[in-house]
C-alpha cells in the first residue's frame, strides 16, 4: 500500500515479506523495539521504509543469537558511520559462522564415533583420546574391513564400552607401546623372547577388547604397520625403526 507521500505496508504484508509472524511484530511494537511509523484508524499499523530497514537489522542480530534487550541497545546506540556498522555486523556474522562450523564438526565427529560404536560425548572423547581422533579413518576402516567378522565383532563389543572402559583400553595400549619402544631402544632382538612376549601382549589386548586376533592376522597387521606411512609414523615417533622391529617381532611370535 502507499500513502500520498511515501510507500507503506500493513503489518501482514511486512510479516509475510520478512518471514515472521504478525504476533512477533505486535510484540516488537509493545516492547518499543519496532514501532510502525504510522497508525491508521483502530490502531491500524503502517510500516514505512525506515521501519522495514530497522526490522532487517533486528532479524540480522537475532540470527546472530542476540537477545531482544541486546538488539535494542545495538539499534539505539548513537549514530555511527554506516560502513563501520556494516563492518561490525560482518565481523559478528563471521564469528557466528565459525561457531556453527565448530558445532557442525563436533556433531560430525559424534556421529562418526557412534557409527564406530564409540558411545562417548565429545568431552569424554577428548579426555580419552586427546588430540588423536579415533574417527579420522572410520570410513576407510569400514570400506576395507566392514564385511569381515572381526569388524562386526569389534563394532558389537565397543558399542557397550563406557568412558572407564576406554580409559582402561588406552592405558593398556599405551603401556604396550611403551614396552615395545623400550625393548627396541635397549637393543633387544626382534625375535627374542622379550620382544615376542611384548607383541603377544598386543595380540591379547586386541583379542580382549575388540576381536579375536589370530597370530596369522597379527602378522598382517605388522605388515601394515610398515607399509602404511600413517602407522609407521606412529611407531617412528616413539622410537626410530620401531615399526619394522615390531613387524619382525610379530612374525617371530607367529612361528613360536
């Protein structure tokens, strides 16, 4: 609709255009956040261009998560450079985008963890695994081993593990890695009894917590530790040459 001097819109027209309810606009009017510039008979509301522009700013701030009181303070602050105001709004939008990106990342990791059978909150996952992301190669693992009984058994078992279970698993696994690194560092032979006992402890660890790991299957894991740079890097970070040493110890244990 229009008046003799300028264009104006009814409350219903503004509500439809802005994607809000008439009730919302009435509420904004009651609290003084957005009062229409003109009123016809019977308190008929008419919104002008300045009112619509203010509504756009209100909705932008609401989208950023500001409460109505904060929005009122932002809108009613002393006049400032329009470009500076837009720049500030852009900064707020970018902050909101980053926050939402972080939220989305947490949700994705939680979904991946549940797909792997890890029933932990993001906070518990951080406590248990630290910077190591147990879901990093989840899709690859499912693609490579998803059709195997071992993978399905691991999924079934881990689905019931609690935070304390995972802490115990990690502590036990870390101790096995520490023992392997110390043996290699001390000059122990890969085919000696100490080394084969240590990799046997690793095999029993996997069997106890995840799936039945045969000696033959463990040899396959040992070869992967050497062939896959990601696994190799984990062992090499503990002790240079450890990946090959562990592989050789596993092979020796397989023939005991």
